[in-house]
């Protein structure tokens, strides 16, 4: 009920006529626009990896960290959706100086992501679709949490990179997704989104599962048989890259992760 009240208040906070010319500065934000059925409003996207087929025709406004400001201005957007890290502080200030409205999308929790469906939907004239996505996402998340809860959370090390060794902190949305799946990020006590850690720190915290993006990263842990995850042979690839793109599709990626972790001893 509280989520519904917050959503309705968000609907009243913006005019009924939404933005009509959008620029998306982040793959996950582009996906949210598509999930809201608003691909027709996209006039530009920042390239950062493969695009969804539905957005293949949309003009580019640069690459990650390298926004082409003249191109942005020429497209005359009435709203720019961006991730905090997608452009520099200086370029964000430039957008402000030109009077271009911006909406920063930074979900740290799954509930934040659900609320942003409503906020973005309202800003672009898709309020009803945003509210529907929010409710579907929250219901799906609650169902997963009920299905995959454990008496004791499964200790998981989520590896982002190998040299140097990076993981995820507790303020990152994937840490929240692990909790839904009955697991706990062993570095949840760290506040940085992607902190650098040492092998010794991982050994000390002794995860029961190690998740990584490549088989090479996983194989490197086999030299440490004292780690519980190595002993149990629970060195697994992240089952769906959608985990790292916070949008509605993350619900399906999270379900795959929960199914995988359910097999852990």
C-alpha cells in the first residue's frame, strides 16, 4: 500500500504532458524507456555496449564517458536520462547551463528501481505503464524472496574484475538482489559501489559461492582449496548479464540467479 501511495504522489508531481524528445545516457535507462513502450520518444542514446534491437536506429550522442555535446544540443532534447557515472561532472554542468532538463537514475535498492519506473514513466507521459511495471516488479521480487529464503544466508563473493580484484559493495543493487535470493554479499559492509579487495580478504571471509563474469576468473580460484566455494565446487558464472543493467528485465535475470544459488550446499 505504501508503494502505491508513493507512486500516486509521483504521478501528481509532474504535468500530464510528458517529455517528447529523450536522450538516454546509459544502457539500463534505454531499456527502461523501451519497457515503458516509449522508443518513439528516443532521439539519441549514448553507446556503451550492444544496443537492444528496438533502439538500433536511434542516433548516437557519443560513447561512455565521451558525450558529444554539440550533437546533444542539435537534437533539442526536452529530457536527458542519465546514470551518475555515464558522463563527467563538467558535462553535466554544461547540460544544466544549456537549460536541458535531466533526470539522474541511480537505484541502489530494488525498491528504488521499481519507483524509478513510475518516475521516468511520469516524466515521459507513460505514467500508467510505469505504475504497472512497478507493481509487477515488486510482486515478482516478493515472490522470489518467499520462494528462495534460507534459514542462514548463503555467503557469496561477486567478482567484477580480476586484475586488480574488484567486487560490489553493499550499496550496489546486486547486493540487494542477492538478499532476495537468500544470499549475502560477503563485502556488503563496504560502502563503495565497486571496491577493490585483496585475495587475502576473500580468503578470510570464506565465501560458499563465487560468482564471476568469465570462466578464466573462476579458474584462478582453484589454487585456493581452503575456500569453501572451491571445496564445494561452487564457482559459477553469473547466469544472466542483465543482472548488471537495472531495468525491468533484471527481474528475469534475478530469477535465474536465485535458481542457480538454490543448488548451493
